[in-house]
């Protein structure tokens, strides 16, 4: 059966789509050309996801552009510009360095959609450590399995999630050296065997220089759902940012003045690739809604 081609008139466009002509864009496309849409680290220092998502914007005209508008489950609202993210992610990268967390070490995060999760993700990438998000609805056993397989050395989580799901597992997680707690309602925490996120961030400098990052350096660790057996880890390297960026531009048609909402949770690959990385590398505003679906 032949399908009639849908043709939309260019006269109806208020904004010219990035994928304005599929045939033309497909013919001209190459991964080398897609890479040219990113800056790379200064002085030929390689390619780092967090630099492309935050620092290059903070250094230029989008510095004061809104990067994230966070909507809390109780009606709160917090706004973060690219300059704000630059300073906060620098602080978290310095926190990791102060704790002795090295490039390649695994930093896991177990939290709902709170700003600290996004700061931890990008700060971890700046430190060239490997970020692994965990779905906050997981129970203790799925968490233990993933943290064991991934050899979690750092965990960023909230006080309530830690007490309910992780505290009882500590003895079975020999690689876990540091637990950083975000207080519920951002209140200070004082839980034995953990450190308080806000205290660590307050002491850290907001200046940080990303070291040279090879495109094939490990950046992200995602796990399969585990519905058919033991969950399997999949590593993404910093060079994956080329695909994140260009698919955000072409498939999602992200434009510089867009306001974008990704409904996927960062605990899954879509929520990281298209809820954190792609919208930020394209310099748009993301809506982050903490409320349950």
C-alpha cells in the first residue's frame, strides 16, 4: 500500500527546523561534521561531556541563560543559569578531589529529580570519574546488585533513601568508601559513616579546571533493567556527547530559545542522555519536575 507523503509548507514555519530537509541533511551528515558542533576542551585538551554541557556556555553569551528550572513536589521553584551550574559543578568536582576520588572511580547517585543529582552528575564528569545513576524506586537488593557489579566507590543520596535502602547494605559493599547525603528538605545531616552534601559544597572552591579528557575515557555507567536476569552494565565514553548533542539538535529539534521537558527519570539512560546532557549541550532551558508521574 502506497502512503501519501506529508509535505508541510515552509510558509507555516515560525522557526526553521534543524532538520529542514531530510534528504539534504542526510547526504551532508558525517560524524566528523557533527563533532564540529562542539568546542572541545581548551588547548586541544580533548572532549569532556560537562565542558560541552556547561562550561562552554558559561564562558560566553549564554552565561546568564536559564539552564534548569526545578519544580519541587511541594510547589517550590529554583532557577539555575549556566553560570550557576558552572560554579556548582566546579564545587562538586572539588569535593570529589578532596575525598581522593580519582578519574575512573565510580560515583553512584540514588535520588529523585532534585538539583543535587544534576550537579553531582556533571561535577563527576568534570572530575573524569564515572557517573552511574540509580532509579530511586529500586529496593535494596537491586541497588546492592548494581553497586556491587559497578564497584561503587561513592554514593550520593538523600538521608531518607539511605536509611531505608542502603544503610543495611553497607557491610556487603566493600568498595563503597564515601556516602554523601543530601538532607531531606535540605536540612543538615549527621548520620554516622556519611558526609553532609551542603557542608562539603560550602567548603569547596567554585573554581575548577577540567584536566585533559580523551574521547574514549569512560564517562557513564548505565544498567539494564535486570528483568531477564542479572543486570548488565553498559559504559558510555565522553565521545558519546557527539551523539547526544546531534540527536538533540536533529531528532528533538532543540532550538536556542526552547524550554524542554524530558519526562524520563535520570535513573535510566534516556533520562541522562536526553534529560541532562543533550538539552544542556544545545544550550536550552530544561524543566526538571520532582513530582511523581
